[in-house]
C-alpha cells in the first residue's frame, strides 16, 4: 500500500506540475494574442474603411477579370470562414480585414466587385484594391488588372450608390470621416522595372521612384478631391526578401536580393517626403505614412521572437515560386502549421503573418494618427 500510495502521490504531483505548466502557457498565449489586438486610442472612430492599391489590400476584385492574377480557388482561403476562396491572396484574412476589425466596424472588408455586396456593406466600407496593380500604367497593362485610375472610377460609382441608400448629407459624413488605406508601388518594381526593359532606358531606380510617386501624388489628390480626408499610405516591404525574388535573384543560397530592397528604401524615403508636402498642400487632410518595411524585415531576421519558424518559403507547393494559378488545387499545402510560416505563397503573408504585421501598423497609427 505504501508503494502504491507513493506512486499515486508521485503521479498526482506530476499531473499538478503539468496542469500548472499548461495553465501558465495558456495564460502567456492569451496575453500574446491580446497584445496583437491593437485597439485605436483616444476614442477614434470611423463609420467605414476603404482600401485601394494592390494584393495586400485586395479582398477579391480580380475574381471576374480576364487576368491570371487571381486566387478564387483552393488552397487559397483554406482558413477563411471554413475554407472559402474569396480572392484574397492568403489562407485567411489580410490587412484590410484586420484593419476594419480593429476599428470595430465589421469582421471582414468585402470587395466592391463582389456580386453578393449588400447595402450594409456599402455603408461600412469596401475594398477597391486590385492584386498586381501599380502606379505605373505599364504594370497594369502587363497584368491586366484594375489600375489606380480604374479604382477611383469605382469609388465614384460607389459614392453614387451610397447617396441613393444614405442620402446626400450622410454620404458626405461617411466619405469625409472614414479611413482610407493605400498600398501600391511594389509591383512597379518587381513586375515592370527590374524584369523588363520598358523603363530602364529612361530611368535609374531613383528617377523611376520619382516617376511613380508623381502618379501616386496625383492619385492621392484626386482621392482628396472626392472627399477623402483621413488617409493611411503604406510603405512598400523589403521586396527582395519575398520567396519568389529569393528564388529568381537571390543566388544559390536564396538570399534577400539587395538591389530590390535598396529600391524599396529609396522609394519609401521619397514617399514619406511626398506625404509631408501633400499635408501642406491639402490643409484639411490627415495623411499618414506607415512603415511595413522594417516590421517585415524584423520578422525575417528574427522569426522566433514573433512566433514564426519559416520565413524563406511559402506554404503552397515548394513555397519558392508558386503564386496565383501556380498555387492551385493540384498543388499540395506543405506546411504542417501555416501559422508558423510568414508566407502563404511565394509573394504574400499567411493570415498569421498579416495579423502580426497589422498589429505593428496599428501601433504606428496609435502613436501618430488615432
């Protein structure tokens, strides 16, 4: 009996230790998750949220376009509402969704071209972004997607629909008090400038950045003239560290491509200066630059700190080049746990990657916007 009692006592102690460890681990995980939910401070509110630009904000506007740049098929969306491929270049939520959720507006941001779009969706915001879009017209011609000018036309159409639903006065309130996000510029470098000769004869990297930023300036001023006042402009990321760029330009070791990252830094520096000048030119505006270059590079250089195990490859197939139609139902998902991967395909983050990056963006906004 003594031996049995000792065994029971030892087992009980072991169980108690394991249970305590589980509780502590659960509490730490809860705190980490809570830390990623950044809420706007100072009681900041917005009636709606709108997004423009490229795939980082596109929630499905390319679905019915005649382009290969679409993803409304598995394995995309495998973790979105039970496995629905919506046209988001991800396994789940993207920036647009995390932003609109953090503001307490709604859980997801629908695409303006979604056939199921309803009146309530119009009242609280939509995405006009188009994957692979850029400021350079050549970029949009190469990929056959919606240009930034097309997206502004869609916004004008949206305003007309909104006025029919909400009336003129409420429409102005929604348009002027809502939050606008813009993400563009990356595609101009890795679709147009570096791999083709269309622009290299006339521009070096610095002058090409000036060229597309003049187009960005025109876009932002036109958006302002249409009523937008609170605008967040995202920098471009360290594009040289995207899995497909590592594969094509990074050599045998698939390192980050320095010339691509340097181009991103040049562009981002000039973008920040452009926004400063626009704030003086558009006195009623509040336009804010947010950096996603450093946050993404921080994750890549120190993944374990942010809860990631893999930052060089995506989860689709080999993870080195698969994207869009190359990431399809015939290609296996190779990540045992995609939340541990930074990238979903060879260009775009996983839902967890977007979650962590969104928290970093919202923290910047809390420090200088909200």
